[in-house]
């Protein structure tokens, strides 16, 4: 059985893909807890847009690099809005390093934010889901896990670990919680990439275009209701992962 009250916690929902997913779920009838770290104005704007869609929304701040904050986020959300049956782990640390500039500190930062926090939130959702009901965790991954290159080394390692955690948690938390992965391709301008460079890079896929925020949002909404899917990853990238590149796609066209 699925929760009758549809409420989702979306991390990193103030901006970018998190915001798009939060709004998409709201259009599908979900109330939303909008998580943010350092963007209160943008988070409030997202929440207001959700309310305009006829759904309820609140904002909650938490630094997901902090273990205690990660442990407390879902209980705080439930205390504010009641039962939650979906967690979308969209918040992500994405900072550049490579084998030459690698440091344990940089890796540790990525692992805390990109791996430990989603694992803690998954466990918290399992603990909060009553027997006989089912919830879902959607972990945002990356197409580069299927098309590796050495750029963004610590980020990639953390996302590879989250991919493994998606499988392990799907096994450990079933049947109360489904755990699925969603791997976008190049979807939004990132880092130092120019708009022109993004436009060129976005066409470098077998389908002639990469993923859009709407594509990722539609996939997230599907996974949220796909009761037979757990422990697997849906790659939504226009086929970008089928075209090996020596460097990250954002560097292939400036």
C-alpha cells in the first residue's frame, strides 16, 4: 500500500534541478518540503510557486555536510507537515578536482554531502514509514558514471558510491522503501561553462540533444509512482553516456 497523503522532501529544491523536480511533483499532486542550505530567498520563491499550483509547501534549511543536520532533517519535516512518503536527494556538492589536485579534505566534503546525507535520509524515511506502507527515495546520480572520465574526481567517486548505495539500500530497506537512481546528462550550465559552450555540448548526443530540466522532472515523477522499480538507475541524457569522451562534456565545447 502507498501513503494516501503525498508529501515529498526534495533536497536542494531552491534552485536548478531540485527546484524543477519540486515543482513537477507539485503538479502531480504532491505537497513539498523545500530543503535549502544557503538560498532562503530562492527557497521561499519555490515554495510560493508550489502554493500557486494548489499544493502545500514549507521550507527547511540544513547543511547536509553536517551529520547531525542530515539526521534531523526528515524528523523536522515530519514534525512540520506530517507523514512523508518520498525523498528526492537532489542537493549535491559539485566542485572541480582531478588526480593532480585531489585532497582527502575535498573527497571528504563530497562524500558527506553526496553520499552520507542521502543514506541517512533513506534510513530516516524507512524508520518513519509504517508497516504495510511504502515510500520511495530517488537519488540524483550522473550519466558520467556510465561514461567515465577523470574530471571532477571527488564528485564522481561520491556519486559512484551513491550508485552502489542505491542498490544496497534497495535491498536493505525493502519492502517499506523503494530506492532508485536518476542519472541526468548535461542539463544546465555548470561551473565556468558559457551559454554558447553549453549549447554546443548539449547537442553532442546520439539523439542530437541532451536532457532538459523537464526531462529529468518527468523521470522523477515517474519513478515516484513506479511501484515495481527499485535498486536500479534510470539514465536520462539523450544517450550522452553512449559517446565516450576523454574529458567531462562541459570542457568539450567552451
